[in-house]
């Protein structure tokens, strides 16, 4: 039997800053987080969604990390061999942009001045100088990751995996090169992915102008655009085939105002005849919809902008102009020709902007590398359909299927220098060779200058980090991973890439390894206390480490986990963090009290030797542990945390500790010993159940209570058994109601909390609470009535089996006349409120006109007023008032 550690006494109060760093380093040094691939324990594995190497952890990261750490810690306690694998992403665009700005500021140079090799060397130097910033933050949060297996998306092993899968897919025809439309960043001079484009409303101008004759009786068509400069790339005008207004023009051509080009009029179902003039200008090289029309009608696709979005190659005076300057000049030139048919007017429309640099992106026709996704996307969808991967919450499944079932080919090339350089080599006479990780490029061949989209390498993350393409012990033990924890906002980008690569590579690994993770838990966003999305621009962002400094890591963790449910956003503010900090303090004080009273998590005596109070708290413990297990298994962290919070605070601290004091004061050695064992058992299991969420304070308390090594490697608490005592539960529930009503009455009468008053109690025998009179006297501050007792107030409390009457002598403790006057005044106010709300709710005209939320608010006021009238009337009657 383990006993409390006498050499480790708890300090006076809990100071997180004094303990957390030392505790964490102790766990790491002890090897608790280091996974053993040779273990015969069942495996549980999570790979961390790799944060950007140049970034820092924001509140969203902290949220995600807390959830992953909670899952990993619990599984470790359940006897699993746990691998939580950390690492970082090379963040191609973000890292390159940061270094380019730095060398410009410090050296006045561009990357072109340095050259590719020197620039890449400089980026590696910057990475080394950044050091372990994110790792330090993860340690502050308490992340129980296996630091011995930390990975980076551009380390040697992952580079080998990237080259291997690229060559396999290239050789199978799944990777190809083609000229397609992409999101182009003129500042970064590269294609960017959809996730790196954010849309916002912009006040632009809608220009309506005329193609064809200026004579209304001659062939002409009016079109409208917010990007009039793109008309330099127009190669057709499209109308709906059912639009009779333009039927006679379909198949004819109209002259371009500035170019030696005639534009054919084509009929296409994409055109909405009800929108605008019913005719659309077609610029295939600079608009996604126009590109699709251009493909259907085999139109020319001239690109009119260079990689910096300057007009080029048109042979017009507009060449060399920036796109925004050209927008003005083209409009002015059209006006000079008399082609502007309506006054140019402001027009609010949605425009895509680069999230990295802020400028409007330019749809641009560009030669890029692509992944053919048809078969890959189908496999990713089928994995969820067959249940190989289970999505939590299931309500996200339609969004998943909607995406993967309609996915377009994926542009994987980026015109950057930092990243995985595409392993394609070009030789003489147009020869193209894909070079694998063990191959040498032919002499004289030149490598492709583009690098791969960051999502390509991070898409391999679950298996590349475990050694693939080599068949390692880690792959054998820990792959597929058990669960992926990530935000629903990147479901279609990172998750879809991992599922496609995982199912593709899984076919080579054999049965049971065809998906990258068995469960996909999608959490929501962290919002501020007003429900707003956190952002720097709004000034409502929260630095998680600031909360760690002020409230402790446990408080941050409990705040985030307590609000977490699959797919749901959470709102947090400082009040939440302070509440969680108070909870940690409450646990600390409760355990300290228990230790002072000899609490011992030893073997419990037979249930027949325990009081009803003891049996009640043990049964409640079992019920709560079952609720906690169900919550965690369903990824419903909020339910699990709420169950633990209310059990710890409401039932253990507010009730059982107070009831236990009565048992300790009973001068019965056997009862005191039994109470110390029950109290020790409850706290032992409670602290272990809380440990995955609040690891620091529970570690200190549990080690002191039990004298054992660490809660990190302690056994997860189990439900004790099937035996329950419903009679004890009912008696304790009745006792709580009785004590609560007496306390409320005392408060209403203005009695001081510690002031004892004489009382007679009738009806305890009928309710089975006769043995509980000592608890009532102690917690309600009552004294047994003597022979000269004379009651001045009476309380009737209806319990499950009968009514208990408590008669109290308040003479000498309460100014009865003054108290009657106060209660009468409060009662009159409550009755006035009740009459007013009842009158409004009885007014049919009011109910017909008032908004629903207003009516609901008045109904709530009526309910509260009704309760107040009953309460105050009862209190007044108890004092002999009318």
C-alpha cells in the first residue's frame, strides 16, 4: 500500500512559475515521452501538424497542442506505447519572404544579387539562428512529445521521401507539366495555393464599354468589367446560346479597339443572359471562368502580363505599365474612342489577395507542374466512406466528400528558391529526366528551377517522419497513426493532401496501412470572449505564453480543453483563464486539507463498513470516470472536462470535504481511518483523471499524496465496480437539499455565516436522515435545542420521502422587526415586477408586435419574479409576517 510522501510537504500555495519548467524537464530527462518501437504494448501515435519554422505558436496552435497532449497523456496512462512526434515545416513562402526582407534591410541586396546557392545557404543560417523558438514554447505548454524524433520537412530523410514519391508518381503519369491558370502573386513572383489567397470586398469600378461599331444600327456588343486592362487579352465575346438578342451575331467577329485582332462571338451555357448585358468578354489567360470557356472553344490564350503584373507583349502604348496604371489608361483610351457606354461607377466586389504580401492576386496562365488527382482523390474519399478513417464530427463528412469528389488537378510547383527543388532535369533536344534519391542526373543536364508546394512535403508527413521509404521499426509499430488533430479550416488543403498520399503509398505497404490515420478530429477556431475571430488587425489576439506567465500552463490548458468539442469554435477571455487558475488553486487546497487529515489512497474497507456519505462519493466517482472516458473517446473534451470540474469543485470540495470533517471529528478511530482511505482514493483517481489536461499541479499533488514516481506513467483510473448504493445517493441528495435550504434561510435572515443557532428538527426519521443530524448541525450551523427552546422561525423542506421541518430560535441574533420590514419591501418590489411582466404577457397586441427575443426576455423576468415572490413570502411567513 502506497502512503503519502512525508519528505515532500506542499508549500503554502500553488505558484505555477515556481514548478512548471522544472517538472517538465524532469519528465523529459526521465524518458517518459520517448517511444519504444520494440515495445509489446499497443501503439498510439500522433504526428504534430508542423508549425512554420519561422513562426511562433498562437492561441490556435496552443489549442491544438493541448488537445493532442491530452489524448497522448491519457493513452500513455492506459498502457499504450505512445509516440507523439514533433516537427516543423520549412514554410517556403514565409521563410523566403522573411529572409529576402532581412537581406534587403541589412545588406541592401536582393536574392538575385546573392545567387541561388548563396541565398539558400543564408536561409539555412537564419533557420539555425531562429533555433528552437517553437520548441521552447511547446515545452512551456507542457507538450509531452518525443523530442528524440523531432523532424523538419527539409531534413535528409524527408527530402528522400519527397524525391521517392515524386519519381513514382511521375513515372506513373500522375505528375505532369502543363500550361494552366494559377493564382499568381506579382510581389512574390510565384504561383500560390488557394489557402494562401484570402478574399475581401474592394471598392472598384465597373466599366461598360462597346465592342464593334459605334453606330447602334451596326453590329456591336456591350460588355462590363472591373479589370478593364484585361481587355488587352480578350480573344472572344461569349453569349448564351438561348439569348435571342445575340443569335444573329454568333459566329461573326468584332474588331478589337487597340489590337490587330478580331474577336469571335461564341455561344456558351456558362453565360447568364440575365446578368448585365448578357454578354461577357473572354480573357482566357487571366480569368478562371474565361480559361474554361477558352478551352471549350479552342480560343487563343495570350498572356498580357509578366511575372510582376506589368503589361507586356501587346504591341500597344500600354506595354510596360503596371496593371493598375493600365486600368486607368485603357479606360481613358476607350473613352476617347467613345466606347464607354455608361458612366463609370463605383462597384463593390470580392477580390483575392495574397495572405503573405497583401496585394491582389492575378489569375495568370503559366507553365507549371501538376498532380493528376482523379484516382488519388477517389481513394481519399473511399477511405472515409468505408470507415478506414473516421471523421469527427461526422457532420463534416459532406464537406469532405464535396471537396474530394470534385477536386481539380493540383498545382505543385512554386517559383521560389527555398523548398524541395523539383527533381526534374532537362537535357538536349528537349529530353526530360526525373531523378530519384539514389540516381545521378545525366552529365550536362540542368535541373528544374521551381520548388515544390509546401503542402507536397507536408502531405507526406505521417509516414515520411517515421522513415518511409525505408521499412523502419517506427513505421511497423506506429503507422498508420491513430488520430490526426487539426482545424476544420485546413480540411481541404493539408488533410486532403495527406489522405491522397497516404492511400497512394499505403498500397505499397500492404493491408492495414492504406490510410495515414484512423481518426480525423477536426476542432474549431479559437475566438475572443465576444465570439470574434482573433487577429492582429483587430487587436484581440492573445499570446498563449502571456497566459502561461500570468495564470500558469494548467490554467491555459484547462480553459482551452474545457471548451473543445468536434467541429465547434470556442470563445475564451481572461475571465475563463482566471476561473481555471482558481480551479487549480481549489485542487491544491483540497489536497492540502486531505493530507493534513491523513488522506491515504490505500485499500478500501468493505463497503458495509463505510458511511452512506462515503459510498455516495465513491459511486459518484465511478459515474464521473465513466463520463470522462466516454467524453475523451468521442473527442468531446468539453464534456469530459465539465464532468471533472463539477465533480471536483461541487461534489468533492463543496460537499464531501465538509462532510468528511464531521466524520473526522467523530472520535471514532475506525471511521476516521475509513474516511482517510475514501478521501485518499477519491483524490488519487481524480488527480489522475485530470492529469492529461492539467499535468503540472496534478503531478505535484499526486506524487505527494501517493508517494509514487509520477502521474505521467501512472495507471489511468478505472471504475471501481458495479456495486452502487441508490439509497445512499438519495439520502445524500436529500441532505444536500435540506442543508442548502437552511443556509438560504439563514442568509435571508441576515445571520452571520459562522453564527450557530438553536434548532428543532422534525421528520428526519421519515426521510431516513436521522443518522445524518450531525452533518446537518455542522454544515448548517445548528445547535440542539434545550428545554427552554422557543422557535421564532420555521422552515419546511420537501424531500423525497417526507417533509422535514426545522424550527429555529433567532431571538437575540436577528432584529425581527427590521428583518420583516426589509423582506416586506423586497417582496413588494418582486410582486410589482411579477404584475408588470404578467400584464405584458397577457397583452395580445404586445405579443403580436414584439420581437421574439423581447418576449423571451420578459418571460424569463416573470419566472425570476415568481421565484422571488415565493422565496420572500416564505421567509416573511417564517418570521411571523403577513
